[in-house]
């Protein structure tokens, strides 16, 4: 017996096995013996990779990513804390009559710094290309 493509079956089936396969196909709505064999091969190959295994793998990847983000935030917090301590240690308190002018000056410098930072981000094509790629591929949602 040959298949549609003219390839002969390598394994010959007994009449009983052939009848069992036809009965199984009929009972389970499988349209052909070829489809039954395909499903059996997929089930055999994928038996070690159930949905729960794939879900656990995904959860592990998320856990690893969250752990990395947590470490990054910890480093950033430590840096900001040390920077703040440095500023407090090396800058004496401002006298009352100079506080208003100092505040306005610091606000202007902060605004200038923010504009400079935004401009720098705009001029960093690899950063935006990476973000765009992640957005388009949907990997931002991972």
C-alpha cells in the first residue's frame, strides 16, 4: 500500500492493527491513518514537553528577568544613596536670605539638565532601534 506521494509504508500492519487504527480514527474524528500516525509521532516527540513544562520554563525566564531587574534597581538605589550622602556631606546648609535664589537657580539647572538628557536619548539611535524592535516584535510584553 502506498501513500499519496507514492512512498511505501516501511512498517506493515496486521489486519487487527489496521482495523484498530481505522476504528480509533472513526471514534476520534481523525480523517486518515496518516493523520493518526502524525499525531502519534507528535505525541511521542512532545511527551516530555507538556503545557505545564512550557509554562514552568516561561515562569523561570520571567523570574530570571525580574531578578536581574531587581539587582539593577539595587545598584541604582545604592548609587543614588551614596550620591545624596556626598551632596549632604560637602554642601553646607544655605542661609535663609539665599534660599529662594538658590532654589530658582537649581530648578533652572535641573530643567537644562532634563532637556540635555532628552536630547541625548534622541541622539542615541541604537537605543531607540532596540526599543522599536522590541515593540514591533512584542518582546516588550515579555
